[in-house]
């Protein structure tokens, strides 16, 4: 189980990273996160939608309503130019953390 | 049976109750909810199970709201007591400030105009309708018929009131009201001397009938004695200041009266301004008020019937009273007199006829202005509808989402109507401020007395609020149904076509708006034109540069008028002077004449002027046959008659020459001359038969033909002469033309109001046009950009955008002209002298409307046309 704080912190980079691959709608985003994390990340509606709206407000993503061929109404989100830059900045930060932790967790050579 | 849609609706409602979630949020959450359910159903679950699972997976409304609140800054919410749709309405209005402003401005001006007109109409209809027991009060009018024609007058036999009260148990009280003189009369107390206009002579019952409060004194006895008077509080203060007026004597028109009471000040909306009430006993013995004498009848008689008395029945009973008391005299005159009742509450706006009441000119004006108010409001509503449908494309997306998200059509209808009602009430608030700030101007324009408290009085406040609600609903209802009819599948898949239907409607509305505006412009020009026409019309006498001075009473210059004139004529700028009993535009009595040797029935009551030998010269009235009066022929005084042409015609003399030398009545008074017809009164009235007599005992004015080189000096000279010859009198002068033109006051006032309100109408129509033009320009930004990039000129683009509107305004003219022609002709029928239908005005009105429309549209088009093409191409 991933801690609440960590889940909250990672929401933004994960959403941006999913949307960089193409337009997507809320329910689908949750499904993808679950899939990619192998079930470790299970987002709820009240986590995702407020964040989507904030990202839209900040200008990182854009939305439009569309009707699927099945007649279902969906709100699609896509990354904006600003969003790409933001994702890049996020990626660098997360990679820094990731690199640091990776190095720290490298197996200690025996005998030292 | 589990109804899944119903359950979803219930769930949605819980979200809607949360103020932190807006429509968009809820639609998205619902979409998510349905995806969740769809997956469950796909994996084999039933509807109910799927719903439960989705419900379990979704957060409760509170948690959702809190989360949204944390992440997304929300616009400040309205006060908590506003229902949801109002909150939405406010939010939307804030988002589209430009359009909201146009709508609010148009509605504000519209409501304010309608409010002012409503105040005016309510005031006019309130005149003399506030008396207690108003439904039982009637004026007894006199219907008169003779060889000369028939009419109904308010003045009646002096003894009618006491007779009615004494002999008819149906009568509770009967008032005698005697107006007296045409001129204000001098009132003097010690060193304070003024002329007062509102002096009435009444019997004690008048206090009861007109519901006049007595602040001091005894109601029952105050008017019982001869030479007693009641003063209004206002007048008492004016003359007595802090002194106690009761029991003191005040001098009114050279007679002393004892003050026996103080009256409450008369309200503004009465025509019986009881500032000074003299006891009827004081005049009872005057010769002309004696008995049942036809021709002398001039005392108004009011009765208050006992409760339950049928007025029509009572009228039948008293109808023939003149026959009973004055039958002999009437027979001799060949006249018929009948009594007719006129309800007090219908005295101001109706005229009495023998059979029934006839709407007066004043009532016609009230109808016209009410119609104008209605039209102005319609214009403002049309604006709203127009802009709302024009912008429907912008709102189609919202409608689509909400409908797809399950919003019922009636919810959308409520929301849209809610928005327009909110707009209307915001406008109402602004309109109230506008009315308050315009009230003083409006009062001086209409001549009615109103204060701020009038706005709070029930009928006005309630009607205005009701009206606003109706406006809100009326202007919201079409857009509401139009917008809510969009199908989500169509609008969400692409930009909806703005819809031919919408375009056609907008075109119709703009044409209608301009048709109304043009009709009002033509009305304005017509009224102004007719007033101008009347003023310029030859009246048959010269009124310009004629100065007149008023004498307090008859006989003041009976013996010395020639020397007064001689003194006045010493000034080089006074070219001629005449003493007379009246000047054109003032009141003039009638006198009865019949040719000598004929039966008295062959007689006529003619307008009867008394004037000296110089009257015709002073007013440039030509003598067409015989001669005028000569002061060197002593017999001319009081012994000769001059008729106008109508007068000669009235007795059947074929030509003016034929009339000269005839004699009248048993006294054999000779007709020495005939003067050309001239208009004694304004052109609303036809020229009446008139007789002129040289009778100095009835002179009350001196009129002078002056040279206006140095008016102040001339007036100073006249005043000097007057004060020297009539010490202690109050000097009063007027110009004949100014006084005469006062008869056109109603028309001039109507003209001013018309100008004001047609201006308002045009303003509202232009606001709408402005909004539409802005919208069109915005929609065609790209087209304009491409055209410019391809080298189109700015004027070319401006005309491209203006051409469409020009077409509409021209079409509006086609509708407006027949309407204006029809109404205008009807109005002009009220005038004895009317201008020919001025077709030029119609073209002028069209030009004005077109010019203003062009100006409005071109402001937008020029802005659009001068924008950098690159900017507009980058747009979208």
C-alpha cells in the first residue's frame, strides 16, 4: 500500500505522463494507472477530477466534451504546450529523487 | 422494480446540493459513474448490483466538494439563500459582462421609462378620486339645447343644490361651488397683498363632499354666515405668519371677510384647490345668482347620494327640474335644459354628454403614453431575446453537456428564465435610481406634483415589481425553449449551425424594433409639427408685441380709461392702446341676442366682448363692412354692436354688408359693423360667433401695441403710470402671445414627452443593434481577415457589414409608415385647424433611424475592419 502523501505527490506527474501519449478521459486514466502500477495505485474519483480541473486551470491540460460512438458523454483531456514543459520539469525532479534512491539502495559490496 | 435512471438522478441531486460542485463537475462525475456501471454490467452484473458497486466506489458528495474546493479556486458564491439557478445566473452574467451590460442598460432605461409613465398615469387617474364616499358623489351637469346647438356644462342653476337637498330624500348633501372670476383676485391683510388663484365660494356641504379637513374652527357653522372665509393652512401662514388668524378680517377683492376656520392644505391631485373658501351666503344676494334664471346659471352643483341610491334612477327623477322651475323663461328662449349626473371620479378624464360620458383628450393622451410605455418595454424584451438567441451557439455546448448529463429540459428552461428574471430585477434596481434622479425633471415636464414617496405607494410599487417579473419571464421564455431544444448529440459533435430559424427571428425582431422606433419618431415630429403649425397659423389678429395689463375688477376705469390710455401712450414705444373686457386667449362670456321684431327663439348666445374704439386697431383686426366704434360719436357707447362674420352668419344674414344697419332686441341696438373672423381661442377650437360692444363699465384690461426696442423701459413706464393712477393696486401684466400659447401647453408637453420617449426607444433599439453588430463582426472575424489579406479596403468591409442592417431598417420603415399615418391622422382629428399630412416627416424619420443605425453598426464594423488581419486569422 502506497502512502497517502506519496500518492498525492505523484498524481500530477502521472496524469501528465499519461496524457502525453494522447487524449484521454477520467475513467480511462484511472484504469491505465491501475494497469501500469500493477494494481498498486488505485485512484478514486475524488482524487482524480479535482486535480484534472486544477491542471486545466493552470493551463497544463485542455478539455473538451465529446460523445462516444456508443452515445456516451465523455470529457477528454489533452496536454498543452505548457503542460509538456511542466512534465519535463517534473520528470527531472522525479528522476533526481529516483537516481538518489537507486544509488543509496545499490547492494553494499561485501567485506567493506 | 429497480429504476436505474431514477437512482442516478437521486444520486446527482445529492451532488447538486453541494455548493462546491458546478454543473460541469457533476456532469463529469456522472460520466465516470456511468463508465463504472457499464463495466460492471459488461462483466455480468445486473443494473442494481452495478449501481451499488459504482456507488461504493464513488466518494460521497461532501468529500468530493471538499476536494474540489481544495484544488480549484471557485468564483465567490452568492449569498446562501439564493437558489441554485440564481447562483448560476449571476455566475453567467459575470462571465459575459458586455452582453449583460447591454441587456441591463436596455431594461433599466425601459423599466425607468415605463415607471415614469406609470407614475404619470396613476397620478392623472387619481385626480379627484380620493374623496371619502367617492362612489356616491356626482356633479349635476346642465344639458343645454337651443337653435344654436347643444352642449353640457358644469355650471348650473344657483338654487339647484338647496332644492335637491330639501326635496329629495336620496340626497345626503348638496354643494354649491362658485368659481367666480377668470383672473386671480387680490387678497390683502395689512401690508401683505398678493393675488390668489384658488378662491372658491361654497356652501357648508362642500366641506363634506370634498372631504376637506378643518384644522381649526367649527365645521358646522364655519360657513353659515355672510362674509366669512376659510383659509388653507398654507395661505394662513402666508398672510398671518405666527399670528392667530381666527376671528381676524382679511380683504378679498375689496370686501372684508372674517376668518372662521383653517383648512388642511389641499392635496396636489385635486382640481378643487381650496385655498380660500368664501361662504356662499356672501354672494347669495348678488343679482346674477338669483333664482332659477337660465343664461345666468354658473354655480357648480355636487350631490352626495345616500348609500344604496341608484344614481341612474335619481337622474331620471331630477332630469326635468329646470323645466319645472324655469320653464317659462326657457320656452321664451326656445331652449331645453336637462340635468345630467357625472360621477366625481370621472370628472377629470371624461366629458359629460346627455347620453353618456365621453373620454376626454387627456384620457387619449394617457392611452397614448401607456401604449408608448408598453412599446418601450417590448423593445427592451426584444433586445434580450435577440442577444440571447444570437449567442445561442456559445451556449449550445453547455446545453448539450447538461442534457447529456441528464438534466431535464424543464430544468434548463427554469435556469434560462431564471437568468432573465435576475437580469430584469437588477435592471429594476437601477431603474428605481434612474427614476429618482429624473423625478424633478419629469415633474416640470409634465406639471404633475410627485415626491419620492410616490414610488413606495402600493399600486405603483406592486405594478413595477409585477411588470419586472413579467418582463423577465417574457424575455426569457423564448430563448429558454429555443436553447433547451438543442440536441446534445448534434451540438457536441461540432459547432452547431446558428440555425436558420434563429437568424430569421433575429431579423424579424430588429425590424420590429426599428418599426416601433420609427413610428415613435414620426409621432414626435408630427406633434412638434402640429404645434408649430398652430403657432404659425394666421389667427386673424396680431398677437406679437401686444402687452396687456390686468385690472382687479370691472369698473375701475369706467370713467377714466381714456386718460389712462393717454398717459400710457406718452411713451414712444407704445404705439396704440385699447381698454377691453378681455384679450384673445382669456375667458369671454356669452350674451343672448335676437333680431328686433323676431321671436326670442330666433336668438343666439354669442361670445360677448366689450372693447373701446381702438381694439380693432391694436390687434389689427380688419373691419369688413360698416365701421368700428368711434369715440367721437357718443351714441356708440353701449348702444351699438359689432359682429364678427360668424356672428352675422348665425343670424342668417347672407353678407357682412347685409348685416350692417340691422337692429337687435327690443332696444333696437344697431349693428354698425362687421369685423373679420379671428381666433379668440387656440386652434383646437373653431371660431365662434361673437359680438363686440363699447361698454366701459365692463373693461378689465388695457392692451397695448408696443415696439420691442427697449422692453424693460416700456414696462417700467407702464408700471409707473399704473402705480400713480391706481395707488394700492397690484400691477400685473402679460404678453398676449405668451398667454395665448399657453393653450397649446398640453400639446407642447405631449411633444416634449414624446421626444423624450421616442429617444429612449431609439436608444434601446440601437443598444440591441450594437450588440448584434458586435456579435456579427465577431463571427465574421476570420472572413474579414481573409478579405483584408486579399486586399479589400476598409470602407469596403464596413459597407459589407452595414449593408445587412441597412436593409432591415428600410424594411422597418415600410411597416412603420402606415401605422404612424393611421395613428397620426386620428390624433390630428382633434384639432379644428390641422396641418396637412406631412410626408416629408416620414422620410425624415426614416433618415434619422437609418443614420443612427448606421452610426451604431459602423462603430463595430470599423473596429472589425481596422483590426490587423493577422490577429484575426490567428484567432481560433
